[in-house]
C-alpha cells in the first residue's frame, strides 16, 4: 500500500474504533445531544418571551447561536477524549502497532466531526418542533451546516493541541467551559450585540464566534451569506492552518518522550 492508502485505511479503522467506543459508552454523546436540547428549550420557551429581536422570531434567531455553541464544544471536547486515551495508555498501544500514527489524530477529529453532525441534526429537529423555520432554503442551509462543520473541525485541532499539553482530562473540561462559555455569551448567539455596551459590542462583533453565528443565521433565514461569511471562513481556515501542524507536533512531542 502507498503511504496515503495506508494512512486512509488506518484512519477509517480509528474512526470505527471510536464509534464502537461511543456505542459502548453512549454517555459520550450527552454533550452533543442532551445539552443542546436543554439550551434550545430553555432559551426558546423560558427566555424567548422576554427577549425582543427586531424583524425575526426569537427561536429562529436563537438557533444559529445554539448550533455554533454546540459545534464549538464538540470540537474542543476532542482535547478531553485525546487526553483520556493518553492518560490510560491507549496511545502507547497504538505506537506499538504497525500503523500510521497520524491516523490516531485524524480518526479522532473526523469522529468528532460526525458527533458534531449528529448534534446539528438533533438540534435542527428540536428547533423545528419549537418554531425554528429555515426560510433561507435548502442549499443555503446546507452551506450553513458546511460552515459550522469547518469551524468545528478547525476547533478540534485546537483540541488536539490542548489535549497533548494538558495531562488531566478533568482540567481540560474546566478550561473548555472557561473559554467557550464567555465567548458564546459575548457574541450574537442569544441577543443582538447592539444591546451590549459599546466597548463590549465592538469585541463581540469581531470575535470568530459572532462571525460564524451571523453567517449561519443569514444563510438559514435569508438565503444570503451576508458580510460575515468570508471573515468566518477565514477565521476557520486560519485556526486550521495554525492548529493542525501545531497539534501534530505537540502530540508527537508528548508521545515520544
């Protein structure tokens, strides 16, 4: 087999291994199933009546924020799963096998991409049940999903880098919440940024979470990518270009010590 074929075959096997692990430990899906459903129901049914959004139903406004928040958590959560494998010695077993070692990382990140896709499907169905209407059309909605998955895939490589540096999975969970939650709430996920103080709105309008959320919201509700789409793609590609080689280097450094 050529090097690429070898890597591709091993990546498929790693994805299969990760999916079997999820099948045997279904609680690994709670972060992309139960939590997003709770957020959709709480914000749409409890807070929706108290938050006024001009020209659009609040539930339809909300869904882009919930989508991107969940994708971000699913991407960064790669760090916890990788750190867990490192801590339990599973990676040492992989290194003793005649396999492409990079397939461990690509298998992990592509598995988490599938987890993110499952999360989007579940949230889309729940959102439709409580009033979400993607009036932008089918193709723009597919484009919105593609943008979210690109963003999540880029974040998963940041997760690889973090999981290779921080040795305790429990510590990583705290770091994830400390980073993702503030960025989500200081964005356009749940309220228009115009309602924030000027200095905070300036930051919120320019940070990547808001740009991805605004692009997804525009695609699903109007069918147009809007001005945030290109910056959102550039942020995602920038994260990927930096974090992929960095994650591979940190992983190799950690596992060869």
